[in-house]
C-alpha cells in the first residue's frame, strides 16, 4: 500500500472513532448508557486499526527517517492522537453518566 493510502486509512479510522465517541456522549446524555458503551467499543476498534497502521509506519521507519514525512502525515498523526484523547475522555464521561443514573 502506498504512503498516501496508509495515511488516509489512519485519518478515516480516527475520524470514524471520533464520531463514535461523540455519538456515545449523545447517547449517554439521553440515559442510553448501554448503547453509549457500544459506540465506545466500536470507536476503540477503529482506533486499534488506526494504531496498527501507525505502528507499521514506525516499524518501517526504524527511527532512521525512511518514511517520508508530509503535512498530511502530520495531520493523520495529530488526528489519531486527539481522537485517542477524545475516546479516553468520553469513556470517563459515560462512566460518570452511568454512576449518576444509579443514584
């Protein structure tokens, strides 16, 4: 797979994960905690795919600059990193909604 396709796979998977995280938050606000957890699970699967691709790029580079760095590559990495954070925060927020509903 060429580098452009690899980068787009990271962006697509991270983007899907991000959408699912915000979908989970919307469901949690509606007291649909089980559905929210389902969305978070799907988001994690997307993140795992994106992270696997990123890991392959890192392995190919071997810290020697073998992988060409482009603005789109930087964007993909940034998108992935912020989506990982969004997933972590959404997971905590869904858990808080769940605890509030238990009371």
